[in-house]
């Protein structure tokens, strides 16, 4: 698991952070070495003790993050914390353990007081990051998890200063030239005048315009220019015999400007439709997430209540093993009382382990359930980002045309990014 540790102060801020409600589940698992029975009080105790020293960073805060898709038992977390504690020299220091769950991922926080009460000075935390990396590697190997490249080789660790990943998608996929030629020839065949030819081209996404030297051209929605004579497959003289009025047609630049204006507006409308569709889908998934969290909390509360009642019943049965009165006195004298006590302690330990395993089993099942929903959320967010980026880029290209930087428009042609149809199928 990935381990992040640091020395710090700010007891109140840390306690509020660890118990904030943005986590779907936050559980205070353990408090050791504190008088207080709540996290805020415990960390404030550590602060009060530190006032007798010169230490400003009197706490050591550690997060333990296993791979998101893995279910790690509470016992495994506790074992890792014990090893880290020993490695860092924090053995027997006051400690708190908090578990967090969010988006189907369970991780853990451990916080120690660095102040040694008997010496009234802070534990030295030399080379703690190197020690944590070493333990992290060990944990990945022991659990058989795929180790991140950064743990295999420190030179490959993410420095968090990388540049934005460039989108390297092809912006144009060429149409079959035979299809383009067939479109022009069909338009020419069904029209007997300039107006009819202009309308036939428009129905197929082309705009008729006047080119240089009395030629006629057509522009598609990408602002690419096509010579009518060449693509119909006739001589320019035949074109001019049917298309008689160039003055009524826009120039190539004017046609590009008009196409860019119309397409930018249309893409803007599509962008709004996409946002509305995706916002609606996100809202539906968020309602599902809230209902799921409420259901999971209720299941945990039911289990806790059941285990608590069982603990009471089992404790009562174990206590009934002790004889009272004179027999009880004789049991203490003969050592029978001690044997019963040892048996009770053994069974109590087994009961605690059983209850923790039951709790872990429920948590793992809930995490698996939550991850399914989180995968849908991730796919939706990725789809939204990808579509939005594509539309913004295309709208930007049309704005460039309107500014006079005339050029053909290159689009992302991706069947998975049709907007907004098929949104539910994508999810």
C-alpha cells in the first residue's frame, strides 16, 4: 500500500479533517494512550503535552492507501501500522486509528503523539520517507499486488510537475472520394438551375460559392473547398452554362465566415444539450449513491447492534462459569478460578476476532457494490470531459475562421462521442 507520512501540528484541524462528512463512512477504530474517548479530545491532549516542550510538530500523521480495487482486512491494516510504528520509533506512543471509505475505496489514517512523556521531548523522525517507501514495497510484495512503477524505480515516480497530456486524436478521417463525387453528380443530375443545384448541395451539407476566375465551388461544414466542375466531372464551360449568376453567391471567405458562424452556434447548442444530459445523469447517479450510503450505514448499524447484544449474552454466560460463595473461595484456592478466567479471556479474544471478520466481510461486500457505481461515475466524467474538449476545440476553430484565419476545420470523428444521443448506452 502507498504510505504518506508527515510531522505536523494543528490538532483541531487534523481531527476535523479526519472526521469530516465528505467521507461516506468514517470510523474511529482505536484510541490508545489517551484519556479522552474521542478524536478531538485525544489530539488536544497531545497538544497540551507538547506545550511542555519546544516541539511545534508534535504529531505524526500517516495515511495507508491500498490499491483502490483491493479489499484489505482490518487485521492487515493493524499489522502494517505496527510495523511502521516500530520502524519509525513510535512504539507505545499514544495513537489513534481512523478508517475512511469513499467512492468504494477504503483507506486508513494513523496518528501518533511524538512527545515522550518520560523524557518530555519529541521522537526524532529521521529518514521517515525512505523507511515508509521500504515498508510500502514489502507490503506490495507480500500481498501480491502490482507494484506502482514509482516504487520499483524512484526515477519513475510522479514528480507532479508533468505537462498536460496532449490530445492526439486524428481530427479528420477522410471520406471516400467516390462518395464525394457521387454526391456532386447526384446534385447536378437532379437540378436544372442554379437555385436547384444550390438547394441540392445544401441538403447534403455543402454551400455554393464563387471561386476565382469565374469558377464555382462548394464548401462543406469543415470549410473545405471543392471545385464543382472537377467533382461533378464536367468542363467548367458546362457549369457556367447552368450556374449563371455569381453575383448572388458569397465568396469563399464570406462562405467560410457564414459556415463558421452557423456551426459555432449549432455546436454551442449541442454543448448545452450535452451538459444538460450529463447533469441529469449525474444527478440520477448521485441519488443512487446517497441511497446506497444510507443503506450501507443501516446495515452496519444493524450488525453493530447484533454483535453488541451477542457480546452481552456471551459475557454473561462466561461469568456464570464462576462459582460464588464458599465454592468460589475454594476455586480460587485450588486454581480452578484462574483456569476459568484464562478460558474466558481466550474465548473473548476469539469473539472479538470473529466480530471483526464479520464486520470486514460486510465492508468488503459494500465496497465492491460501491465500486460498481463509482466505475459508472468515472466513465460518465471521462465521457463528459472528452466530449466537452472536442466541442470546445471545434468551436474554437470556427471562431478562428470568423477572425479571418481561414482554414479547413478538422473534427474528432469518434462514434463513441456522438452528442448527446446514446448517453445512457455509454453508461
